[in-house]
C-alpha cells in the first residue's frame, strides 16, 4: 500500500519553489506527512590553488554563503508551516545528485519540485536538475510548469486523476499509486493508453491492437482491485495524453517512469514532453 508519510521539498527560494512548497504543504496537511525542506549549495566556483591568505578568504566566503543559506532556509515561508512536522536540511554538492541521494537514504515517499527551465525557451525545456531527479529518483516525483500559480491554501483540489500507462513492466505500479491517491481524495479516476499510431489508421491491425490494449488495461485494473473509466487514444503520446487531460478536466496526471519502451508505446521517452505540455501537475511513478 503506498503512503505519503514523508515529502521531500528541494528549494532554491525562487517563485517556483514557493508554488511547489504550497503544493507540498497541502499534501502534508491532508496526509499528516513530515516535510523536509532541502537546499543544496552547489560547489563554489573558486580556484583552490591559492596561498594561505587566499585560502582564508575563500573559507570566509564559503562560511558566509552557508550562513546566508541557513537563514534563508529557516525563513522560507516560515509562517505557513504551522501544525506540520518540518525539517530543514542544508547540503553541498551537485544539486540533482544530492536530492536523489537524500531521498533514497531517507526513504522519502514523494519529491515535490518545480520545473526549472532558463533562457528564451524556458517554457519548452525542463531544468537540468529536475530532469536528472526525474531520471534517477526511486520514489514518485510531483512536478509541473504551473507550480508558481499554486494558491496559498491548506487544501489541494483533486477531483479528477488521469493515469496514463505505456503497458510496460511498471504500469501496474503506476496505476496502483494513482488509484490509491484518487481514493484518498475520492477523485474520479481515468486510466488511459496512447496508441503510437495515427488516429486515422484503418484496417484489422488497428482493431486487433485496440483489443489487446483493452485486455491489458483490464488486467492492470484487476491487479490493483480498482476499477476506472478507460480511454484509448491514438497519436503522438504527449499530445494525446495532454488532450485527454483537457477533455477530462483532470487536476493531476500520473505517468510511469523508468519502464522499458514496449510495443504499445514509449511513455518514458515522452515523459518530459508530457510535463512541459500538461495544463496540470504531473506525478511520475
């Protein structure tokens, strides 16, 4: 049975981090989760081949940087965590690697973090840290491009959940997690698969593949013991899934992460595109 006993919230004190924090707080309020605010100081770009006086200056700069980060972490949305168990942790190193390592060591139930794209095409890319965490983390990751718009409320509106599976080895786990979360919020659940073929494909092949997909979706539901509305669309997976989000008015998309691409689709290779294009948050399991 999944749980949400501990939520890891990496923060860099940006506007996007504030939105992610409010999402994490709403989830923690619902589940009674412990929240860990984690800030990772990237290695300082200093040349350590210095004389003694230069080394002292560098040490002072590093100490000042750590003190500033400690203060920022202590004051981060300080007035919004009442009633919750909150830890604040400061680490140093490669941000993505340290986030993944910490989540694994602490057995975090969920990582909540925003996308961080920079530059003129930031709407169309994922930040490198988010992408690395999505690739390497063992636990589910909740993210989305609209996190800065998260309202400052203690409740999270979760009325409709769309779970998109690629029918690979992790599909049962992905659906089970989505079904559990939907049950927690009494949300309507839709299970879908995007056929990697043109919508106007004709012939017996399309009929056969749809029948096979329907059987697989039935098997996945039976394994979880939870029934859902099912949906099979054809076309480019990211576009088909995000179109289904709009049609079903989903508040959350749950997708699989890390499964090998199979004959029914390539959801892993489309995960970043789904996150970029989705009008609502995405959890990759």
